[in-house]
C-alpha cells in the first residue's frame, strides 16, 4: 500500500519491495541460510510444494482441491506427478467401498 501505483503485480510470491522479480537463486540462497540458522535439514524451496501435495493427498484431501492449490491445469497432472506416493490407494479404496456397503472391513466388524 505504501508503494501505491508503482507496485508491479507480477503474481510472484517472492519479490522486491515494489513487486518486481527476484532472481530465484537469491531466494534459494536466503531460504538455505534461514534453514541453516534454524537448524533445519537442507531442503529446496520447491520441496515444500512437493511435501504439501504429498501430505494433502495422503490426508485424503480431494485431488481436485490439491490440483487447484498447486495451480495444475487438470487433476491428471497432479495424479501423474504425485499418485506414486499413495501405494495403498487401491486397497484403501476397496476397503472403504466394502465398509460403506457392508458396514464391515473385509468381513470383520468395522470399528
């Protein structure tokens, strides 16, 4: 707001104070230094995006929601990139369908 009409709306997350482009290496360098200072393990900024998507899918967040948060054009892109982290997806889906239909899990009472 202090910048007023001189603000450049680039849609970027990391910018100079006027909204203009920061070089990605500069952001990565700052991030690495902050992580070191905080005693965190080394991770790239992009690693947070992957971690967020993976955790969201494992938590059962609908793929459509995850896809929109990542800015993917379609859910197919999200699933192509991240479904490998869900090795039990088929089994979990089958169990849920059985539970819904029979009120049990594989023949045993569902807790």
